[in-house]
C-alpha cells in the first residue's frame, strides 16, 4: 500500500485535527447518481472511491477521460484521495490529450475505454481502466485538505493555445456555494435534486454543474451524457424529483427544433434549464421557455474563473454577478475579483458595469475590426450571417496573415444546405459594409464544434484551408 493511501486510511475516514473537508456531503443513503436501472447511494459511491484509489499508481497527475459521468466522479475523487490532481483536457481528441500529457509527463490516464492510445514514439502510456464493475473498499467519508490541488483545467483553445488553470478543493467549495445561489428558485423545495447534463465532465462548466453539485450540492446526476434530443428526453424521464437540464445553446436548439417539429418531442416537467459555453440567443431562450414551461437561466464564466454571473436571457440583457464577484472594466477587457479566486483574473471580454454591479458584454477586444477607417465586430458580423434565411449555422473570423495592403482578411464558414457561397455573400452585402464581407467564405456540412459547442480556432483554420471558395 502506498504512503498516500495509508495516510488516507489512517487519518481521513473522519475530519482530522489538521482541518480536512469532506469530498461529498449528505446522508449515506442519499442518491448521488441515477439512470434507468436505478440510483446509487452515497455509501456505495464512497466504497467505489476507496476501492479505485487503492489501484492507482503513485504519480502526481491523472488525466481523467471517463465518458460515463458516475465513473468520472469515482475517478476524480479517488485521485483526490491519493493526494493527486486531475487533469481536465480541453477536448478528448488525440491532439488535445497528447498536448496535456506533454505538459505533464509524470501523469497517467484514467478512462472507461482506452482513449490514450500510444504516444508519438509508439509507447503505451500509464493507463488505468475504470471498469463497469468498480472495486470496493470499506471506510467512512473521504476527506481532503482544503488547500489541496485537485484539478487543472485547460482553456478550450478557441482563441489560441490551451492554458492550464489550477483549482484547489477550497476554491471549488466556495464556487459551488455560489452556484447553488445562482440556481436558487429553480429546484423545488423538499424534492430530490436531479441533474441531466449534455456537457462533458472534463469541461469546467460540466465539472461545476454535473460533478461538484452532486458532491457538494446534494444532487443526483444522470450517469450518462445524452446527446440526441430523444436521448436527453429519456434521461430526464428517468430523473427522480426536481429535474434540472444542464446544456448548451447547440443542444437547446436541437431540443426546441425537435419539440416544434413533426416529431413533437415531449420533456417531463423541468425545474429549469441552464446554458453556457456559448452565447445564448434571446429568441432561442424564449422559445425554450415557451416549449418546456420552465425558466432558462444562462451562466457566464470561464475555465479561469468558473461561473461568475447569471441572467434570464429571455427577458434580461444584463448579467448579475454571483455573491462575492465583481468586475472591473479595462480598455482591453475586464478584471474579475471573486471570493473563490486566489487573486484577480483578467478576461478579454469588454464590459459595461452599472452602479449595482450588473454588467453587459460588449464583445472582445480581439473581435473588434477596423478596416479602411470603418469599425465592426466579429460577433455582430456572425449574427448578421446567421440571420440570412437558409443559414443554419456559421461563424465569421479573422485570419492571421495580412494581404498586400497589410489588412488581415475576414473569413467565414457557413452551414446552409441549398445555398451557394456567392448567394450568401450577396445577402450579407445588403446588411454589412463591403469592406467586412468575408473573403473567403466556404460552405461546409457542419462546423467543427467541440463537445461543448465551441469552435477552436485551429479547427476553423484547418476546415477553411481544406477548400477555399
């Protein structure tokens, strides 16, 4: 037995004199996970955590690639029990995994498949298979030190190279308390809290809403990660008590389309819907509230800050900061001050802050364009592109290279079955100044969105340069 596990068995079965914190709260018989086969109580979860912890290698970092959300939960807590930190890759692509492993060569992989493969030299990595039949080990509630480093999250890479962000257990405890306040009024009092999430656990939004809330918010989470509308509906029907759907604008649009279309998708009564990872159009939020009879609450945050603000997008433009959070505008973005952060965090988002602390987003400095003395923003150009009849999805972005006049060209990728690139460009000409028309503009079957609906810049450039119109 390793020294870390011996220490856990000897001193962490109950709070010790050196001030430790429980990895999960609630009575032993309360549910932490569920699916159509039933519910898993906290006592069984703790036994699984201890059992898996006993099998882990003595390495400081673990790359958790489990797709099943319950096995992710078990693996995350088992890693923390061993005094190790979980690495959360920005995506589960081979390139993203290899990049995180290269930054942490003293790490190993955990997964419920074998996604790590071999490294560039053909050598298999250290890999722990988290099987369906998890090992068990008796004992009490696992505890960790509040200042323990438990996770390192990586930014999505949508604006450049993914960067690491360190998270302690104390910071997660504080941010989870803030998130519970952000969700206040959604879950019905006295009913079991249930979560169905379409986002991966490795994303910080998924981590906060589908991992930390079950651990520290006494909620139960669906073991899977449903993707298609009917799968999401089935998971919600399996949920006991008061149901909360944690999703993204991409999934929410698919649900609304399925409910409004001939299929007539029906969801059970929901306590609420929360959305993040990308801007939620006001019209989509209103349509979702109308179809599903509940509030849609949008959350604002980042890997660097976790969730810091909320709004009811169907009826609000301004964001309300969570308790202990304030934003300070700067010419190139904003600085976030929060109780759960070790210090101020700079964001690239431009904000207007009102006297009561609420704020509105004005895009990013990097999104602002100035060509031939005229100004525009990539966000506004994308909104105008999406407003063209027949356009189902699209994005406008700026290239790195400059033309002979020293101008960085504007490009676009568009999903518009039945429309050709010249017709789309001509429709845009009626809405934007000609200097901001995308050239090149390429029609594609689908945008290269990652698991949370974001568009990594590298993926956009690869798709664009594959065949330029």
